[in-house]
């Protein structure tokens, strides 16, 4: 299912969805009372989450810009979330207007807003796939209608792997196997290392709501990059990955328990 003209499935407002919880933390309006309730409960036990959500978003911008400046002209963003400007394609196409971007997410709310993801430059292209990361074929087949998998692609799974259990490693390997040499992999993930008590309380709130949540240690997160060539500065807290002025200021505000990394397939 590609583009925004497909019929949107019904939105389940009886349970919170991570994309909508994240939207509330970012100050968005595309969430429901059940999402806000969970977002507030987590914020009450982990005061870093709003700062973390914003820092994570800025990391995505910097990582995508890095990939585009390195010559990448194709991007596959899985777990897109509700559009928040600047979107990934806007960052990529600012560097290289001919960039092609495919977004993928399984939240019907994101599908309803997909039109906001489709405003490409004339030289480039953007498309949206309504699909679940756990079913790679439903992501990859339609993505291949826009992206040329024989050429390098930047694969982005930002703030997504902590919603996946041990299957996350095999899933990432499946996606990476489809990428041409020279492709980039952009990841970020909540960790218990930097704020263990607060992160465990937040994780418990997610689990009670019916959302699996798997914070990972430095070693566990680093496993995602096995067989890939890490770009400097390697695996590092999200505010420290090639920080800009906003990130330096955010570091002074306190801990953000999120690891990040960008690697190249060789």
C-alpha cells in the first residue's frame, strides 16, 4: 500500500500507540486521551522523556544530513511516526533535491497524515507505505517501486528497536541484507545504562499499557551494528552524536538515556 490514497484502517483508540505517545511528548495534536494518559504517566516517572524525544528528533536530522552529504540519495525510514517538520525528506532534499524517500509505519494516524510526507521536490520523490517493520516483505516490495536497491540507501529505524524484542536483531539483518554496499544504517534506542530506575519505571508503564518495551545496554545496542562500519563518534548518547548548538545546550539540561549510531555497509 503506497501513497496516501489508500483507505485508512480504523484507529484503535482503546489502546495507546507509541507514535501517538511520542507525538504528545513533541507537543503534537495527533493523539488521543489514552495516548496522553500514558505519556503523562511515563513523564511522571521519567522526567527525561520530553527532552529525549526532542533530542532524538534532532539526531535524525543530523544523521540524515550526514548521509546526504556523503552522497546518499535514497532513504527508507521505518517507524516514521506522525509528521513533524522538518520531516526526513525535507532534510535530505535540502542537501540533495533529487533524493528519493520512502516512509513506512503501521499506525493508521500516520497513514491519514501521509499527504504531509509526500510533498517532494520536483527532482526527487517521496512515498508512504502502510506496513509493519515485523513484516519486511510488506515494506520492501512497495519500497522497491521507488528506491533502487542496487544503489546505496540510508535505512533509518530511529527510536523503533526498543519496541521490538530479540527478533529485532534478525529483522535488522534482513533489511540490511537487501541494501547495497555503501548504504547507511541509522539507529537510536532507549537504554537503561544512564538512568536505570527511571527507564525501568517508564518501561513498566509501556508494558502495562500493552506495548512491549525493551531498553538495551550499550553492548546490546551495539550488536545491531555487527558487520557494519560505524561512523565516528561511534555508538554514543543521542545528544553527543555530532552535536549542534541545540544539543550542546540540551546536554546541560541533563541525561538523555538514548543511544544512537550510524554505520555504513561495506
